[in-house]
C-alpha cells in the first residue's frame, strides 16, 4: 500500500496526570493506536509506558523520538 507523505499532527496526551502535546505523522498515530488496541489499553497508557522506558535510557531521547523508535522496534520484532 502506497501512502502519501503527510506533515505531523499535534495531539494532547496525559502522562502521569500531566497534559503534554506530541507531534507525530499520521502513519505513526495509526500505528500507535493499533498497538494500544492490541494491548487493550488507551493510547495515553501506552505513551506513558514508552515514557517510563525512555527515561531509563542512559541518554533519553525526547518523547516523540522514543515513540517512533518503540514503534520501529515493535514492527521489526513482528517480522
């Protein structure tokens, strides 16, 4: 399936009771929503889980980068 390139879309999420905004391209939002559905949890909960994991890294990336990397690793492990 060929997909058009699209600019990032900004959405608000709540992590640990705090609202933050994340800008991701639509294809990443779609993948994040699918991953949350597969896990049976809200997108906010999945983003919070990714946030905790990224903060444990020696050099934590920003949250948006962490989400993209998490999705990429997930896709690779499914292949």
